[in-house]
């Protein structure tokens, strides 16, 4: 698909620059729509599948929903690597993790305060903190700011072990007598659920191709580093499924699944997306201050880990997260553009 868009863009650019820019903007918009809708389908039907299997809600959030909502980042990163836009990958990973906490959790807390008591186990917070610190340090301490195959392999091994541990926990805590309270969900067959999951995946692939094509070429026209576009525009776009899922979950008072989704999504962004990108790479960062995005990710992760040890997150936390996110995104544009 990306080859078709590139050929169309080349022909249109030779005729009209305005038409070319319109095509790029349209590709970004269409890509975001497909990513959002595809993520919704993948998230909704993955959740239905997990419920039919009787898996605890926090495990659903940490695994099924997290993988589903991290799929846009994964598809977008693979497309970016294939398009020689590796900077988008690094910016997308760090930017998505920052957006998940600062933007998405901030918005959710403004809608409704949530209880954190017993929602997530302490070891899960420790794992998130250690992985985030390790990923950032391995990148920052590298003289060339590269994400290579060795780091990628370590991340993939981590995510496999992490998934294995959660699956073991889930199998030992299954509710085999669980039945959904929603009669529509009860009537849905496993075959249909599987079909919709695959359809959602196809939409994610098409959306990621379109988004990368538009954002990469817009960045080239404006002489803006790929990393900056990835940290802001692409990160927000690929985080839309998390936003949609989180708003839906908070309205349903599924606090455990919501918090599990945010923690799990950030872990999968680093472990799965970063791991695959590193193996397919190496990827280098060319932004003027590449450490800033990682420092921002560490800041927001630290806030989340500290706050999660309490009993409740309220609107004051949401205001602080949103204002901090706006400040970080603005500063990133200033220092890296």
C-alpha cells in the first residue's frame, strides 16, 4: 500500500504542491480514523473473547486489551521502519507512553475519579518502572542514540516472560462459571469474535500505512525531525484506541481493567514495539535533544508509580497530568524543531 501512496504522491507533487499537501493531510486523517476504528474493534472483541474464557478483568487489561490498544504503535513502527523513518519509531514509543499517562489518564480523571486500591499489584508497578528506566538508559547512554538488535532481543525475551507469567496467573484464576451479563455478547459466537479481531487488525495495518506516509512526508516538507512528529502527532494518533477504551471502561466502572490497560500498554510499547523495532533496525535518533523525550517518559511513569501506591486518583491529579503533558509536548516542539 505504501508504494501505491508514494507513486500517487510523486505524480501529484509534479502537478500541484497544494494537491500534494492535501493528499498528505488526507492520508494522516484517514490513517487516524482507521487506527481508531480498528483499535476499537480489536479492543472490544478481544475483551469479549477474554470474558468468554473467564479471565479476570485486570488480566484482560494487562494483556488482551493492552496488546489490542498497542497494536497501532506496532503496525505504525513496522511501517515506519520499512519507510526508512526510524525516528518515528522512537518518538512513537516514548510519545505514546507519555500520552497514555499524561493525556489519556488525565482526561479520564477529569471525567471521573477512580479508586486505585488493590487495582494493580505492586510487582506490576515495579516491572513498569524497571523496564522504563532500563529502556531509556540503554538509549541515552548509547553514544549514537541507537536502538539495536541486542536491546531488541532482550526486550522480546522480557515480553515473552511477562506474558507467560500473566497467562500462568490467568489460568490459575479463571472463572469457568463466568457468563456475561450482556445478552448480545452471550449470543456472539467465537468464530464471529475471531473474524472481527482479524478485521480490526487489517484496519490497523491500513491505517498505520496511511498515517506513516502522510506524517513522514509532511515532516520532510517542513524540515521537522521524524522523532518530533512521532512524539506528538503520531503518538497521539496511535494512542486514540487507548483513549476510547479508557473512557468506555471508566463509564462502566471497570477501574481494574482501565489501569491494567494503561500499565500493560506502556509495557508492550517498550517490550513488544521496541523489541520488534530493535530487531528490524538498528534505529538511530537524529533530534537535537533526543534525551528529552525519554526524560519526559520517566517523569510521567514515576508519577504514575508513586500515585498508584495510594487509594484514589482524583480530578486534581488529572489537571496536573494534563497540564504537564501540554507543557512537555510544547517544550519538545521548541527544543527539537
